[in-house]
C-alpha cells in the first residue's frame, strides 16, 4: 500500500466538499452569525480536510508514519473524530462560561429589582408625607 | 451586640406553604432580625406570600439551584453592610429556636462561620442506613481534607460573619454548596465550628435528595470535592 494514492475522483470530490465547508464557515463569520473565536476550530478542521483530500499521497504517507496497515482511510476517521471531540469540548467550555455569566446576571437582576422597589416605595412615601 | 446588623437569608423554591410559617417563627423568635427571602425562580406564590408577610424578597428570574440562590442572599448581605448573616432553609426544617446556638460563636468572634450539625449531639435525627453511610463518608473525606473533624457536611443552617460573606459573595460553589463551601472555608483559613442543633423533618414537599439518587449524588459530590482541591481560586488565598 505504500506509495498508493487516493483515487483522483475521490480526491476531487473530497477537496470540493472540504472547500464548501470552509466557504460556509467563512460566510457565517462574514455575516456575523459565528464569532471568530469560535470559528477557529472549524477553520482548522476545514484546512486539515482540504489538505488530506488534495494531497493524494498524504493519507497513505501519514498512515505509514503511524503504523496503520491495511486501511489508510482509518486515519481520516481518527482525525475526524479527534476534531469532533475537540469542538464538543470547546462547546462545553463555552456553555460553562455562559451559564456562569447567566447566574451572575440573574443574581444582579434580583438585587437591582429589590433595590428599585424599595426606592420606589420610599419615593412614594416621601411624596405623600 | 445589638449594634450589629444581622440578617436571616432564607432561600426558598416553591415553598408557598412553608415560607409564611418560617417567617412567622423567625419574627417570634427575634423581632429585630432583618429577613430576606430568596425566591429561586418559584412558580408558585412563594415570593408574593413572603412579601405579604412584610419581608424583603429577592426574586430570581429562573431557578439557579440552591447554591446560586444562597449566594444571591450573601451578595445582598455583603453589599448592604450586614455584620452577620444566618442562613436557614425556607422549607421549615431549620428551627428558629436554634438560632442562638448557630449565631453564638460567630457573634462572639470565635468563628467566621458556624454550621448547625445534626450529629454533634447524637440525638434526634435518625436518617436511613444508606443515607447515614453517605453522610459518614462525606464527613470523613471533608474532615481529612480540612484536618478538622466535621460531622454534618450538608447542613444549610449556617451563620457567617463579614469575612465569610465576602468570600462567598465573590465565589460560591453552585452544585453542592454546603460540602464544597466547607472545604473552601478551610482552604481560605476561615475559622469554622460546628454546633449541635435539632432539625425538623420536612412538613410539606420532599427533600431534593431522594434515596434513589444518593449514590449518583455521592459520586458527583466526591468528584466536585476532588476537582475543587485543584481549582484555581477566584479570590486569592492570601487575601483572607
């Protein structure tokens, strides 16, 4: 298998698909539906996918480095899975931060509401008094 | 002693039936004590009933869980300049007549935080065997971490002075606040004492911890404790 290449048609299709992914990510950032800081992992994923698709000997070469015998595309699955896990982990940190911020906001809201209603009550009392 | 500003923080989630009685008992017991009820996104009349009873109410817009609710009360007490806060639950299991025991050590300046324990005296409360095992396990773990013997790590009946309020207003664990809070207290070199108290069985509603979930609960608490030991502190340790 060493020296074998990804079939040309597969390579073209995969490259096209990866480029579409990159394009979609770029469009989402451009239209402000995806923040740059969250898009970084996606851009990285797209670039790696493009590289693996277009570099026709690449998959086999990397499989050779890693000692994967028999079925080089297994490397692709492994890399893909790794990125999915990374993106999910990243989401967990984002969600954690958002929920922490949510708690702070809810608490502040409750504190301010009480302050406001007490101020109002005092104002009304002073107007009447 | 009466020059000190004191407040009772009462977290309540859907406790429309218990809350009025708790407020009444607190008033009967200590008419000068300020009271703030934290309604943790209650869907029933908890906040309205408490307001009608004439106490201040902090209304959280949605349910934050006990840690987030209690911390709201701590923030209030800290910002309003209270010298001492006592926390007791809105479900009526903490008996206001035990207030002097809990407040005592903090008011006397002997402790920064005093926790009412059901087990120091060894009478009254008899939990089920599985729960007793869990309680003992947690107590052993926390005692080892704290290098100080504690018996009741899940008691929410606590009195705090301003040092403890400052810490908890800035950083309070959300998931298992009593257990993790105890460890935090000791990490920050605050003086913690346990005092024996009697508690009542809940009259309406059920405790948030059912026997069915206790194993899962234990696993989560122990994980939280373990991670908590290595967690970066929001407030530097040197400050306290």
